[in-house]
């Protein structure tokens, strides 16, 4: 069992408080402005992008993705790919340990994890112990359903070839299964809101085109401080053939006035 790393910091450390905080994210003027409603199970969603800062800042943007997931009919399993901020563990690492949050235990899909644990992907729980980028997604999923499993994949290696390799491995592993692949990332870090809008817009245009190489090139060429471009490229590769739609972009400056902001975006990939 992996204990929460950022409960009480990035989000409320108790069940009642966290549930209230998640609902505030959905009802926020920056969020969908409503609580999610479960759909009929049409299941058109293949993947998506969601941010991972403290919920007070990025939660309303993340709520856009999970509102869409709820309306689409929640899948049986999520693959959540996040960047490795800590530098611990293997370069591309999954873990078989279940994750605990104040809303309960999120169980790992062991069968799918075994299928993904190949090529560049190691089993290394050390990469996950203090990493928040995957953990921060779980309360949203736990809010919309109690019936799911997931596979957490933490990426320190974010080069183009590593992302493509991981994405192809996931694509092959999930083929024919009821799975949504989520990439966890924030966009520009600690720049003016004008710079964030310009640079994040370039990255989002590449994502909208489902242009994996184009995303990598623009992040490199424009020095976009997007912490999870590798997870996004892997998710896009896993969801090849899908259509991307940007749901929301905002910054921390939309929550509180500040000179330098962090950019957040929610994107959905559909059949």
C-alpha cells in the first residue's frame, strides 16, 4: 500500500474536507460549474490531459476532464502517466502497490500492469513514494466512481523515443479493453500570464493535431516549461487515431492575482 504523499498539502487530508474540495472544483467558475453526472456508458473517450498542482489552483481545470469522463460512462481501468519530479527510482516505472487517499484505496489493475511492464518500463515503487502527479488525479476518479482500477506509470525519461515506446506499449496492452489513458502535466511554470498563454497555446495546438513529434519539437524549440510533456506524448501515442479537444486552459493567476503564473489545461481524446 502506498500512503498519500501530499494529502494535507495539495488537498485536504480528511475525507469530508476532500470531498467538499472536489465539489468546489467542479462548481468553480473556472471549472464546469456543475457537479458531474454519469452518462449512459457510450464510452467514446480514449484519453486525456489533466493538471496536478494543489487543488485550489489546478483542480477546477482538472474537473473539466473528469466531468467529461463521468458523462461518457466511467471505464473499468485508468492508466495514469505522470512525470517524475523527485528523481527517485527507474526512468519509466510502474508499481503494483495500491494507492491510499482520504477517499479510500485505489487498486492497481495487476493484469494490465504486467502487460505494460516491458521494454523501458520497470516495476519500481520508489519512483512513486513521494511523487504527486499521479496521486492528485485519484480523488477526482474516486469521486465519480468507486468501481475502478488503475495503473500508475511515472516517467523520468521524457525524450521523444522513450515517450513513443511507452505509448506503443500501452496502446498494445489496452487494445480491446475498457481503459482511459490520462497524462498528468502542468504547462508553463512561473512566467507571465501573457507568456503562458502564448507558449501553452503552441503546445495545445500540437496536441489538438495529435502531432506527437510536433509537441516535442515545440516544447524544445520554445523552451516551454511543461513538466509532463513525456506523459502527454505517451498518452497521444497510446490513443493514436483519436481526436483531441481542449476543454479548458487557465492559470494560477486566474485563482489569485500573481505576477508569475503556472498554466493548466484539460484535454480529452475521443474515438
